[in-house]
């Protein structure tokens, strides 16, 4: 039987299915499409298709058609998305010119691409993290599941990457119309109009003129559309997965990986917006076992009775207190602290490259989702790292640091950097007298709660935007997979490798659903393709209603006007009477168990210590 594929041809808001075989010709496809949509004029539209990770591939002739068929066969795809896009007059002329001079044009392009001089001055191409932004706005009929906020975000990223600035003619919850800001100056015809599709809540592009005549004239590494909100979206995972982000680090991060320059103020706001939800904080005289037990007991009185996952730095007070106060809870060790501990164990004449290789292998062990993956990773770690590494790793209970053995849910969190972020956030308050410090923290939290409460009123979907974006991305990647149904709730997903999804028990053999408590892409694909609602399989914490409920209550202001008149001697609360420790008061955080201060070698006296050439006081003969 002749192999065939299904083409999902889209034009505007309409979709038709056309079955094609290898002997199908490009002209046959064009005629079939024109029969379906009478308003499409022959040779005044272009066809683009997507197969797996290959997006916006041109479909212009029989060779392109054969390539599409071969690509679909290579990926095992039986269904291909094809979009019809109307061209402007200037685009039509350029396409006609290409077809007229097809041979000479292709040869010229070939010679340019293989310039012999390039091999004498080779350049290493750096792929920016923003390189995909240029494809976020593509064609008429494109939909944005996150509503108007999703569309605005994609439009801003598109403009930043392409290199132009736009202005809004209309900008509300139901319609957005934008033109190039150079329209009056250069006559640029770039234009986009999108509206709300009330049937599904998606935002749809209705009109789109792609061509720019001003791009490159004022393209710059600075763009006014690079807002603090966008900065927060991009560095959220960096703030969570690495050590605390300072604003200057965010500035360097965007310049290096995005090719964009952001202001220090935008970076500061972005870091703050990427944070966390503080549940409780306490003021104690010292961090010891007794105070941690007191704090955990107070914490248990405000948390709902359900299993809770704690991520700790292995302080003895937490290791003793959590099992006592939260017997049904789970605690995991912070991966960042463990990596620092292991790095300190690798002493001697070892290169930094070797240390980082061992740390990377250790991280692979921690993230390995299945026992087989873990065993393979840890054997490689022991082989490379040697006895010191093995002794350190064997001293750690596997159920407290390795995904494959962890019995609770980590929700994608591997580090306790949220606490470090909070410490940095309240750094100014920590130097104030106790009442002033608490009041400053209260004001910071009060403002944050209010801002996020207002943000929640603009959320139109059922699932929070960040989680909804994960759902969309997962379904986009998995829509090319074939699925076989075993029973009402059990499916086999042919994703190379093949996995089994059990919807009733919320289980996938890839283990990601169990670890993160969020459906993996295999589960999402199975749910969608068989007509089930993804929202039926999500934890309640991922819904917009839960987000709104979290910020529903306000922290009340406390005015000083009208407050009782307190005698002067009682206005300042003195610290408890304790013996003052030796040396200067500590400013930096208390280091975790096993964490050592990295010593540096002075270039003047050649000794290890905490000083450098400038502060060296050693006598040198």
C-alpha cells in the first residue's frame, strides 16, 4: 500500500485535511487548497509546514514537497501542519523574480555561502537564548492560548529579536493593534491586529503585514520593550536553580545570552519579581537546634495537614526537628549546597576542569529519574571521581538527594535558593533595630501581596500562565507521537524510548510526573489525543483560583499617627542579654553543614588565607 500522510492545512481560522501520497505533485496540492478557499489567488500566497522541531519550512515546489514527505517519514509522523499565508505585492514580485532566475540565483547564493576567505578568519557562532523569539509571531490565524498577556509577551520578544519598535493603536483585553514606530518617518508598512476569540479564550492574529523597510536602520541592543516583567520571566529559573541573582548579574546574563542591554533598574525589578511566597519568618538569638524546633512547631500551626516537602541545607536543627514536628513530611538536601560540599572535598593538585566534571556527574545522579539511570550515572561518577567522591556520596542517604529514591514530591525544586533570595531581599532590614526591621519587612511583604493580587485579576485562564505555557509546550512537542491505548486509563506512548502512562494513578515510566507532581509531556499528549481534560489531572495549586486565594488576604498597614504615646525608655527594644561573641558581628549568612570558605593565595606572600596582595600584612624579606 502506498504510504500517505495527512496535511492539516490552515488558512485564517479554518482548517481542512488533505491526504497526500508520494506521487502527489506540488501543483495538485495548490489546486486542492484553492478549491477549498476560493479567496486565495494562485501564486499570491505561500505555504509553510512544520515537522517536529523543523518550523516555518517553505513549500514552494515538487522538491520541497518530496523533502516534506521524507522528513515526515524520518520522524515517523503521519500528520503535518501546513499554513497558507497571503503575500504582499512586494513579496510576490520577489518570488516571481526568484522563479524566473532560479538557476543563476541559486548559484549566486551557493557561492556567497561558501566564501573561500571565511576559512582564513573563522568565527564561532553563538546561538542566543532569544534566537527563537523571531518565530513567535508567524502567520494570520496563529493563536495564543494565554490570551492577551501571552500575545503581548510574544509580540515584545518578537520585536526585540527582529530589531524594531512598535506602538499600539489599540490595546485592551479584547483587541490589540500595533504599527511600526517608524511608520510616519520611513513609511514602514509593518502592521498586526489580533483579537480575542470568545469561543475558547485564545488570542488570534487577524491581520499581519510582515515586511519591514526599517529593520537594520535602528536595530539596537537596547529596546524599550525589554520590560522588567519580561526580565523576570526569563531569569525565574536562573534565580531558582542557581545562587542568588544580584541585579548586576542579570544585566551581564542578558548581554551575554540574549544580546540585549537592560538597565540596572529593570534588572533589580526583574530579580524581585522572580521570587517566592514567604510563609513565615522568625527572629531568634541564634540558629541552634532549640530555636529551629520552636520555629517548626509554630510553622505546623499554620500549614494545612498534608505531606510537605522541605529542602534544607542539612542544619542539625532541621534534620532533628522536621521528623519530630512533621512525621508525614519529606525533606531533601539542597543540591547547590551538596555540590559546594563535594567541591570542598576535592582537595589537592586537581584541576578546576576535573572538579567541575565531577560536580556535573554528581548533578546527573541527583536528577536521574529512574533507578537504572541513577545506577549508570553513579558508577560513572565513582569511576571518574575516585575514593573521595565515593566516600562523600555514600555518606548521604539517597532518599534525601536523588530523584530516583526520593519518596515525596519536589515540584521541580532542587535547591533552597528561595530562602537565600529572601535573605538578600531583606538585607537592608537586617541591619535595623528589631522593630524597625520587622516593620520594613512587613511593608515589603504588604506591597508584594498587593501587586500580585492585582496581577491575579488580569489572569483570564483556568491554569496559571506559567503552567499553561508548559502544557502548550509539552503538547507541541508530543503531537507527533503515536499512542496506543491499553485500557481506559493506560496508554503506551511511542516517543523513542517508549513509555507507559497510567492516568488513574498519575504515573509515567519516565518518572517525571511522580517527581514534579505535574503531568509530563507523555501524559499530556495521551490526555489530549484521547479527548480528556488536562485540568482533571493537575494539582489544585496550579490553578488561577488557588493563586488568587493565596493573595486574597491583605497585610494591614500600621500607621504611627494616633498610636499610644510610649515613654522614651520603652521605644527601643534592646537585644536579649547574651554574651557578645568575639570578633565583628556577622553580616553574611551562616554557612551550611559541611560548607567551607574557599581560601585564596596571596600573590605577595604566597600564603593561603582570606587576604590578597592589597590587604597583606605579612613581612616579606
